[in-house]
C-alpha cells in the first residue's frame, strides 16, 4: 500500500506544482491581471481600491508615529485586503533614516504578502516632490518653480532618475509627482509646486521628469510617477487653495491640459485628481474630467487616485453627496480608481461592498479599477521583487548632491543690478550677511521637506545655508561677517540681506497680497536706510511685491526660489561670480497684487508687469543674428559679446502673422558660450505653427525692464 500511495503522489505532483499564470513573469501583464482577478473574491478586489496612511498602522492612537502595531496591520491589511499604503508628509518611521524606511516598508510588505491568500504585494506611495524629501538627511532638490527657471528639461529627467532610485531603495514604489498644474495665480499656496505659468515649459519639464522616474519600463530602479492634479487646479478664484476654477473648455484644452498630455505621452502610470472644483463641479465627482476627457479623449489607461481624504470632502465640504456612501459612489462612478481614504479602511471598503451588492456600482467597475492597480504591481515587478536591502538605502537617498547643486545654480535669477556691486569680491571687499534666513535652512527647503509644512521646528536635516555657502567661497583678501539684524552704522562695503517666506504648503501657503513677512520687510527697510549698497536675496515660492521705495534703492535683487539642500552654495557662487546667473523667470512678476491673476500670454491687467516671463540678467551680454525660420524649426546665431562665460536660454515666441494677440512661447533651448564665442542654435517648433498666412517669430525677451537700481 505504501508503494501504491507513493506512485500516486508522484503522478499528481507535476500538475500541482505548476504556478498560477499570474505568478509567471514571462506572461504579459494583461494576462496575469485577468488570471488573478478571476481568482479573487469581491472583498479582495475592493481592498485594492483603498489606500491607507501608515500612521493608521503605527503606535497606539490614530495619529501616533512609532512601531508598527500588529493589531492595526491585521485590521487593515489582512481583514480589509488594502492594496496600497502611503506616508503623508511627516509620517515617517522612528528613527527617520533611510534604513528605517527600508525596514518599515519591508515589514509592511511581508505582512501583506504573508496574510494575503493569493500573496498580493502592496504599493507604497509618498509625495517625493523634490527628492526623497520625507527622509532626514536626503538630498533635496529645488522645488519645481525653481527648476522651471532653468528651462532645462534634461535636468528634470536626471532629477527624476535620482529620485526614483532613492525611493525604490527604501521600498517606495509610487511617487505622487510631478505636478502638472500650471501656476496661473501666484497667490495660490501650491504655486511653487508648479513649473510656472507657461504650457510649453511645463509640458517639457513634466514629460522629462516622468521619463526619468519611470525609465523606458518600470524596472527595479523605477517608480510609478503620478501627474497631479487633474485638471485646472492651478487657477483657483482669488488664488485660494481648493477654490473653484472658472474655465472655458477652450482654456482647459489650450492652457491646462498640455502638461498632462505631455506626461501621458511619456507613459505616466498614474494621475491624481484635482482637489478643487472646476465650474462648480468637484474634481472627484467630475465624470466629464475623469472619464470623458482623461480616458476617452486623452486615452489614459493607468490608475487614477484621489488626493488626501478628498472623497470624504464630497460630503463634508462640497456637499454634493448627502452621505459618505454616496460620496464613494460619486467618486467611483466619475472615474476614481484608488481612494486615499486615508484612515478608515473598513468604512471605505464597507461602503464599496454595499454599493456593489445593492447594484449601484457594477462589479465590472470594481474589476476595472482593481485590474489597473494589479497591472501596475506586475509592471513594477513587485510579485517577483517585493523587498529591498536596507544596507543600500543610505547611499541612494543621499546621492545626487552635485546634481542638486547644479540645479540650484541654474535656477538662480538675477532680476536687478547696479552693474558695480555684483559679483562680490572684485570691488566689494567687506560683506555683511543679514537675516535669520541666511542661516536657517527651513526657508530654502520650503514645504514638503521632512514635514508637510516644511522642516519642523527643532528638527534638523543636512543643508548648506546661504551663510554656509558664502563662508565656503569667500575670496582671499576679503571679509565676511554675519548679523541677524541690521547694525545702525555697519562698517562694511555691502549688505547681503536674505529674506523670504517661511516654509508652508497648500492652503497654509496662500498669500493674497504677495507680501513679504513684516519682519523681513523691516530688515530690508533698515538695510537701505544705512546708505550702503544692499543685495537682496529672496527665498520664495512666488513673486513677492516689494514697496517701490525699498526695491528701487537696492543695489541688486536676486531670486533664489526654494533652492533645496545645496541652495546656499549655489547662491554664494552666483553672488561671488563663480557661477554666471542664467535663470529666467518661469512666470510674470507683477508690480502689485492688483495685477494678479495676470500672465504673459493673455492681455495683462493694469499695464506692464515689473518683470516679464522669461526675464533674467547675466554677468555677460548675448547678441542674436541671422534668424531663419522654416515650417518646423528656427535657427539663430547667438554670440557672447561679454568678458565672462555664461549659459543662456534662447526663447522663441510666436503668434499668427498680423494678429494682435499676445506672443506665446513656441520653443526654447540652452547654450553655454565662452567670451566671444558664437554658435548657431536650432529650435524645433510645434507642428502647425505656420498656418496659411504664416506666423510672427520673435527671439529674445518679451520686454526690457527699466526697473534697475
């Protein structure tokens, strides 16, 4: 009998050992998804539609940071089958180190797989909007607005690559970035997260950043990128975060959709929904935006995800749903695949199950949404490689400092100069740096740095401040001193006053008057009152309105944006002439808050702006000659007629021949030239730019400002 039993076992073993098709990495993702969906229960499918914040799995209370709590992991991952987790801003492991992140995501992934009947891994998401910015000690790149000032799409791609490797090394597979919103109103608190006001510039930067994060395929060093926030979020009424945007269909198509279209063409894996509303309809309830436009018109096939708790807001804020259950139904029906709940897994999954069982949401919609999530997991290789090695996390997270320094240097924009004071160190021998922001990294790092509202008080991370940077490059034979306030009679040649905005994010960052904080403005007033030359350095995420009796008395005005962890050195290099400034404004700088919203590509309110879109000075001079245009490109000869080397961005603007409409950016490109060097620069033009009758092409600045000190 023993021999008979053994023979039977041997005969049946090969058939039972065959892996299920969904576990076979050689099969196409679509076939694996179909096989896995066919094996899943409704409850398991619904779990894929929920995303829960990691704090709900930590500590003893709802908002505790600390060790993972087995009871909550069981509730969320085992019982509710939740398919993805996230760390909201500041929701990090303890201690907040790269290795701790890797260990935490490994622990969560292991628990999810071991407690999943079908061994389904989780996705883990973060807002890594300027590097792996949630981790203490990480390399922090400039925020997007500063990167927009570089007009350098390959730089955006390289930053995407470095960021993706850092994320993947810590077990993060889903990045809620890049922001594809246009910054059409600088009062808006998320203005600094945009690439500026121009559709072409934003489209170029977004597409390359997506390619950097995802690579050609979503391989082991790539993450799923996310375009946000679809669509029209960057034009809220009054510049107030999450306010309604009033947009015509033509404006939506021509202005706000192009960056999303560019990201979709680059193969982006996910799209996050607009937290506000468009023409009175909340983004998360808009079938027009999420189904008609995004899916049918633009052809998107990836995952759509809500923003933080925005499905709930359909009931509590927008009041378009009488109950939470109705809010979930509206979002699912409109086209939201994954809901960032973020703390009530059972409430969300229970609502979805009830809707399906009541026949109000078809099972096919659940299969569609869950299938998109599973497809992404297969493409990321999570079924084959769910874990990471914590030993490699530190090197990946701290990589890219030279790249961050390069990005910050390229972004710095010189707005005004008297032609004598800068660069420092030639005729200016004794410099006094003034202001707390010069030695506090929080202002140069901005929001979304370790914490949601920026680096928390009392917490530190590695960063080179402006004072650090200036100390590192001060030339021999010159002196450098620091004071938090302006001395009554400073015995120096020049004051460098560092002012700006405190770190902030979203609605807390709204600035209706585009004003400097009172303490910073007082510093500038005191500085110009000394009679000494004053160089003002702005650390800010938007144009700020300076009183004319202060601004016109400055020797120089430098816009440094939010330049990240290497920003202090970059600023110092520009001030001392080690770097020739090449940044150009990616937005229009108004003279007063009464001129907003106002952009260069529409009739500008209240006359001319202070500084036009694309404006930026250099320590050298560039000239153009020999402009030639064909149907798909233009060529222009650029010559550096000055005495120092410099990088220069050639901007080409166009409009239909004979039209009175504003010129719009049609092409741009960077060139680096030594003194006396010339080069032909060829720029590709959008198809169809030359209709019957042709087009007017202009190369160079839109206007020349006379607002010099």
